[in-house]
C-alpha cells in the first residue's frame, strides 16, 4: 500500500492529486507503519520531500511523526479521534 502511494506521488504533475496522496499516506501512517524492510526507505523519501518541497513540507513532517509513532506502538486497537 505504501509503495503504491509513493509510486503515484513520484513526479506527479497534478498538485492537488499529490496533496491528496500525501494526506492519504498520513492517514494510513496513523494506523499502521510500513514493514521494517521499507520503513527507512519511506522515511528517507518523506525527508527528501521536506527538503525539496517547502510548500507541502508540513504534511510530510506530520506523516513522518505518525509513522514513527505507529512503529513504536504497533497496530492500533481503536480509531484515532
């Protein structure tokens, strides 16, 4: 799921689509972290987005925080409110 979203985000010419994909990634990150195999790859991708895309860096930062917390806490038992 994570990799498919990143694939669609990469070089996406439509700014609104890119933002929606970033939001989707943030929501998914609130529920479940990517597998250990891809965890650091995805974090690196988001970190690079922060450095290169100042307009949308806040959502990337938020997604990174959500991923780290999900990784630390494991799967959610309740929906985030």
